[in-house]
C-alpha cells in the first residue's frame, strides 16, 4: 500500500457510518430526491444529537457543579445551547466544514487524506497527521460512551413512570445492549427502513411536548437573545464556565453530520437539520426550561420525561429507547466504517471484515470491533450505573475531536481554499474560542470519569501510530534486501524449470523481487510459465475510477508487474479484479492460478527505529492480523504461504 503517513473521523468524527449505503453527494439529484435523502438522514445522522435532550439540560443544573434554578440561569443555559447549535453545528459543520469533502466523503480521516494530498508541505504535515490520528483515536472512546449514556438515559424513564421500576433499569439496559450488538452480524438493512419513521416520530413527539410547555411559559422564547448567555457569565463566571461542560452535551453528534456526508450529501443533511431537527431540539429545550421555571427542583430529576403527561410517559420511554438504540446503531456502524478506512490507510492491521449486504458495499461487520465495543459499553454501564455519572465521561472525546477539526479546517481555509484573512481569521477565532472553552470546561471532569475516553484515546493512538511506524520500518528493511527485478529475471529464467500455470506473488512494494518468489525458487526450484508480481495500492481518495483500476507492465520472459488501485472506502477483491485484467497474455483462470504470500516473523533488534516495547507490540499486532488471503478474498485452495524473518 502507498498511503499518506496518517490515519476521523470520521468520525467521528469521524465516520462515519458505513452501514447505511453509499448515496454519494446530493449534487445533481432532483428536488424530490433531495427530500427523500433528507428524510433518510433524519433516521441515520441525527440519532446522537437527537437524544441529547434526554440528559443535556438536566446535567447543566444537576451535574457535578451547583447551579441556581432561577430564571436568569435557566434562560442563560437555553441561550448557550441555542447559540452553540448555531455556531458549532449550523455555521461550522453544515455551512463550512461540509464543503471540505474528499470526493464526496466526509469525516476526520477523509479530511486528513484530502489535506495530505492537496497540501504537501513536509514542514508541519507530521503534526497535522498526528492530530488527525488522535481525533480518530478519541472517536473510539466516544463510540463506547454514546450507546451507554443514550440507552441508560432513555430507560431511566421507567423510574419516572414508577419508582419501583428503578431497580430494573441497569439489567434492562444490559439486555438491550447485548441484543443490539448480537444482531450486527446479520446487517441492518432490514431494520434500517424503520429508522426514519421512528426518528420522525421521536422528533415530532419532543417538539410537541416542548410547544405545550412553552405555551404555559412563553417567556422562555426570549432565550434566543444572546444577551441571556452573556448575562449568565456576568452573574456567575465560574459556574457558567463549569456549566459549559454540560451545555456541550447538546451538540454531541455534530461531527456525525460531516462523517455521513458521503452517504446523504451536504444539501439533504443541511435541509433536515435547519428545517426539522434544530427546531424540534430547541422547542424541547425551551419546553424543559419552561417546566423548570414553573415547577423548580421537583422537575429537575428528569425534565425530559416530566414534560409528558402521565398517560404518555410510558410510550415516550419506548419511543426514546428506540431512538437511543438507533443512535447507538449509528455509532457502531461508524466504528466499523472508521476501522475499515484506518485499515486501508495503513493504521490498523488487517481485520476480518464481513459484508452484510450483497447490493451495498458499505454495509460491513467487523467481529473484533463489535464484541470489543460490547464488552466496554456493558462495563461502563455496570461501573457508572446512571446516565448522570456517565455524562462526566462524555464530552471530552467530542470536544477534543471538534477542536482538532478546527486545526484541520485552518489548514484547509488557508492552504486549500485560500480565503482572505479578513474573513477567515475572525471566523476561525470564534470557532477556537467556543471549542476551546468547551474543551477546557470538560477537562475539569477528568477526575469524575473524563479520564476514560482519554485513556481509550491514548491506547488507540499508541496502537495506530505503532502499526503505521512499524509497517513503514518493515517495508524499508524488505526494500533494502530486495534484488532488482531485471537481474533476477535474467538469471532465474535461464536456470529454473518452467511449469504450466500462473503464479501470482503478492507484494506490498512494486520495487524489487518479492521474498515469496525468492523462497519459492530456492526451495522448489521451479518457475511458472506466467509470473505476476501483484501490488495493491490504497489511494487517499474514497473510491477509484474502475477504468483506472489496474496498471500492467510486461517485464519480459513471462514476468508481469500488475498494480491494483483502490480507494480507502473500497474492498480489495483481487480475484474479481484479475478477471478483468488484459495485457498479461491469456485471461486468468482461478483453477490454474496459484497465489503466493509472504508471512514475516519480526525479530526485535537494537537498530534505531522504534523502542523495543513498541517493536514487540508491533510484532504482536502483525501475528494477530487477518491473513492476506481473507483480506484480499483469495481462493483458499489456491494459496501458498512462505515465511521469512525481518529485523526492524
């Protein structure tokens, strides 16, 4: 593979949610098509930010800091949430960052690949790459906390309906999570059709409940005035600063808009956000604020569920739980998508990837990621017990990724778009100020649980960078000992016996003779009539034009060099690609083709490169990587593996 030396998002931002198909950009769609995509986006993109009303407003007043329940603070908190949504989600992500797409794809990984390809400055690129990798690492921490806090906060409504049911919350949540992760292997295409209607019902429900409450306390509408947010800080500066750590929970999931751009397009996502999701969320937050103004402390236990009349609370628990499951599903498939991109870009070892849909390439399932997430999410639920405890851990990963997005956006604005300083500097200053304040406020929550996503982020960051660095060192060592192709062909063709058939030697570098070929000749003392040296290159774009899928070079005497090109969102199906290759003599027949793979055994050494502990970690990751046979979908009965030892 040749890749930029880097790992998003998406996701998270990051990514990403590959499980929902690949609609590509909305550009060129009819008006009716845009509306359909906008409705689809409601069911997939907005689950995370949509479930924030379950806990965000409550935690602003009942979290890990004391905040007075009076009109000034209530209106100030609502105003902060509204202007956070306008600045962070609407302006930063929908209006600006979503314009920075990599061939239609969004997310931190796609943005990083775009920067690496279009702004090739070695002076500072290593730092930018490391920031992008860390944003990707933080996404995994976020993807563990989101299902736990979303499902917990939804099911906690049972205790509001009947306090006796409070003891059933945690067991019920664990059962839901086990069921959710267990169905991933079957794919989500069948149930995905229900996501849109369920989320529509959820957003309509919370909007109506908000309107009914606002009608009783219409003065909460004044919170749109930014003065109330400013007054909040003037009244109690330290309390307001600490409250930002909870207020930011209202915009968690904003990065999902960018990560999912490749599936729905910028216009449909912007349309559904501005005209449906944003109004529904703000109506509900204002309704919760009105409830607290009227009822005070008794309503604070769960302002979301206390908005509903008694007869509707149990149905609301059911609707909110389904919405939380959908939000969790989006994060899980996002983790699959980000992992696949990181594998293709050379930051994670090959892992077993199953495709759950014959018609949609993006619907994938990665067992190791799925079960690892399930164990961590359930441990979080059992350890923290309540959503209030978990929200202390929530936010750091999100605000960290958002702040890193600012850095990447700065590079794009100045070096790619070349905006005028009088426009870009004030705009970026606002983003840095807002996101910096949110990140700083969340750092105060490290002792209360904020350490968890940071710990996960640093562990994943270490794994990603160790694999990337170790892989580069291993390629360099193999290249050092490689024999030039012309020399090998001239000597081997005259001395070796040629046997019928085709031999395909997989090699990670298009230079020199593959070690598997040298070992095969050394031990078996034969060469096939046709010898193909095959390299798969992953480009830093999501997809590659099928017409430019391969390059062929005739090396003479029955030797050919073939290079396959794939995007980082594509699956490398080598046998299928070989069937389309021309210029290598007769067509390829799988029953007459043998695939030779080299499996390296690493010997940690004192040579400069990495510390011994990282060399041992890399060697462990290499041993446990998925076989190239599975990853490239090679026929199992046509593969021969030959081992070699490499010092790094």
